[in-house]
């Protein structure tokens, strides 16, 4: 995965010695393979474990049954599913430089990558809508953005992701017209899904339109939050007290908007290189070196491990929930009704 230079011809072996048309395999030293398995294995465990904590926390503790948290749980489920069903196979492919799991599973694996990626994007987009409403009018927000509305947003996010990923990868629409490219020719042990220019354009729109929407919404969110903070400070100077329900709700919603805004920025930073690589690779006749594709792919995958770390740093309720889960108190006691939000 992480080779800094192209391998020499004599360093190459075949992925399948007994199959004609097999791909070349890059040999690595045993020490390097152990290190790579440890690093990528740790990243996979962190992704699965961290997002599982988020899912359990929100679904178990009744106090966390809010529209925003259900959207966060949906986002965590996309990241958890990526870590569980995609990363182990991607790790083997990156380290062994061969795909050993068959052509059928290769297409399904690539379909899952697209599915969970776009599910994350759409969930983040709907979270930004939720935060926009909450910060602009925190007292009216509970009436406008209810749990059923949140459930509808989650259903739409997953339906769009499933429809796009399966329709593209299982109709063959993605590789129509690229058969003439010799760089796109398949070989045994290669799992490279190519996109023609039409579907690269469509995929780019599905990536950039939600993010432009999020950037606009969060820009307005932080503008409103800044105005509210100044207003509260002004009122506090006049009344010597800002400890009222409206102020507390406003502060909580602004803090949530800031935290989730950081998650949006992290997603953009981690996934942008991969998206740009896919786009440029199409116009470079699919000649991007495999190690470059691996680097940007794992950079994108790493984002799935970042969100739980963001929550643990900014959310006191998540830290409390983790302590209860890790200490197995949810098994010994009925903790579902405990107060997790006292520090908000």
C-alpha cells in the first residue's frame, strides 16, 4: 500500500501462479507486512469499536433519544458498517497487493464502499439542516424537527445511497465505454472498479452538492451563533444574570453545531483527496499508481475512526456513556434512564 517508489520488475511475482492472466504481486518484507497489518488492523478495530460505542450509547440511554442523536447514530452505523465489512478486505488487498476474494465479491465490496460513503454524506447534510433550525430558533426547534422527521431524513439518506450504489455497480453503467483502455483491463487478482466520465461527473455532483449545502448552512449557523453570543453577553451585562432556560438551550445548540461542524470539516478533508484522485484517474486513462490509490483510500477510510474521537472530546454525555458501557454497568444495572446531560 505505502510503497514510496515503483517496484522493479524482478521484485514482482504473480498473485496466482497457476492462472493465466494473473496480476503482478509486489513482495514485501515480513517485518513491513507485520507493521502494516498492525496499523491497518488497529484502524479497523478503532473504527468498529468507536462507532459501536456511539450506536450503543444513543440506542440504550433514553435521555439521548433526540432527532440529532438519531442522525448521529445513523452516521455512526455507516462508519461501523464500513469498518466491519470493507476495511478487513481492503487491508489484505493493500498489504498483499492482490485481491484474493473473487470478482463477484470485488464488485460487492466496491458497492459497499460507495454505499457507506454516500450514506455518511447524506446523513451529515441532514445533520447540518437539523443544526441550522436548532441554532436559528432553539425554542421552536423541538416542534419543527421531531423524531419522525429525523427518521424520514435517515430513510431518505440510506435509500438514496442504496439506490445509487447498487444501480451503478450492478448495471455496469460505471464502466461503459472504458473497455478500450488497456490500463482498465482486468487481470486475476485485481479489484479495480473503473468509472466512465459520465458517472464520474454524477458521482462528483453527489459529493459536492451536499457539501456546498453544508458549507452554506454552517456559515449561516456560526454567523447566527456569533450574534446570539453577543446578545447574551449584552443582556448579561445589564441583568447580571444569563442563567435562564433560553440561554442554556442556545448555548447547548451552538456547542452541538460546533462539534458537528468539525465532523463535517473532517469528512471533507479526509475524503476530498480520494474524490479528486478518482476524478483525475478517469482523465489520466486510469494510469494512477496503485500505491497512490491505496494511500488516498485509507486516508478516506480513516475518517470513519475520527468521528467517535470528536464526540469523546467535545461531548460529556459520550464520555459518561462510554464509562458505563466499558465498565459493563449496563449488564449489571438498568442504567438506561440515568442522567448523562448534567454537564451541558
